[in-house]
C-alpha cells in the first residue's frame, strides 16, 4: 500500500490538532503524521521522507520550505492552513482544509498530479512569487511586528497598513534602485511563477496576469514610482493590466532574470524574508514539482 507523509505546521492560522486529524482522515490510506518543530523543519522532513507522497498542512512558509526539500518525482499535496495559502488556491484547491484534503486524497488514489515549474533566486526555490526592494521591505516590516497569539502571522490588513506607512515615510517616492540586466532601470521588482501573484483576503492580486505554472517567470518592474503613479499602478495590479501599463517593464516566460541593486535591498520569496542582497539571479526550473490536485 502506498504510504503518505503528512507534515503539519502548528504555527499556521487554521491548523489545530482536531483539524489535522480530519485532514489525515480525508487523505485516507496509510498516512504518517508529523509536526514541524522549528524553522526549516518542513524542508528536512520532506527531503528525508520515506514515503510515496508528501502532503503539507500549513501556510505559505511551510509550503516554501517543503518545495526546497522536495526531491524529483516525489508527489506533493498542499492543504491550505495559513492566512493566504496562495499556491494551493492558485492551483485550484478550495480554501477549506477538509475539502482540499479530500481532493488530494482522491488524487493520491488515482495517481493524479500536475507538473509545474518552480522559480529559484540565489539558490532558494519559490512556488508563486518573489520580490526585490520595496514590496520585500513591507514583508520584513510585518515580520518585525512579531507573531500574534499562537505564533500566527498578522492578517492581511496589517500588510496594507504597513505598506501605507512605508509609502508615507518615503512621501510616496521610490528611487530607481535596480538595474534589470538588458532592460534598464526600475524602482522595484515583482517576479511571478503563476497567476495570481498573491491574494488579499479573497481578492486575487493579478500583478503578472500572463504568468503560468507551466511556463517560465514573469517580471513586473515599475520604471519609477511616485505619488502620481500610485493610483494607476495599484489599479493595474489589482485588475491584471500591468502587462500593458504605462511606465512598467513587463517580461513574460523568462528562463533567467538578472537584477543588480545600487545598494543591498530586501529580497523575499513566497512571503519569506531572505535578507538584503545586491544581486538577485532568478531562474525557472521547468517541471520541478508534481502537485497532487
């Protein structure tokens, strides 16, 4: 009988012992459940998994760790347990953990997977999105606020208020601090492996509307960013019009994107802060993951 390793992250917003038991039951078959105990633990568990498939019950951070420990040919399922859980939602799974686990259980029984590409920047994989500069600084500021009770990350409204605070501090102006190799200057960079780029509550943020999980990477990089540009750029990002927006560099289906910064700038992948970098080398990994859907 096929064996499944279920990895549960207790820090994720929707995770509880009772719900983890329900998820295990929905998966069916021979399931071994283990809980993460520290940052990076999900990657270790997936890398060393003695199983025919792995399923992660957690949020975007746990999914990212798991993808970085995933070996070729090992199917992986993603059960939404975080506040956003972008990757499984973007791949069509329901937000309800039990419903998602039921669909993954059916995929396990039928041997059904979807092969997708992943992104990688400076050696770190990402499933749905990365950012360099201003957007990554917002992620860092939210992380600096600390976790809520039970170690859970602050909700989306905190991201919005933090974004507004950073813009207010800079009086809405961001200097062109980046050089996209072969394409000129930009204020900041968003790199997408799929569409949507992320979610705000139930609202898909379609920053890179042409991005697809079976293609390369898409880049969205505003050439300049000031008070007059904020409303138009925000509207383009929310409505999926950045590919044709004025003053925005948009690259589609790229296998490699090289970006140089004038000074060390924050870098994030799938909402995880990777520190400051002066160079970001993005590459696409075609067919890198077999997702149970």
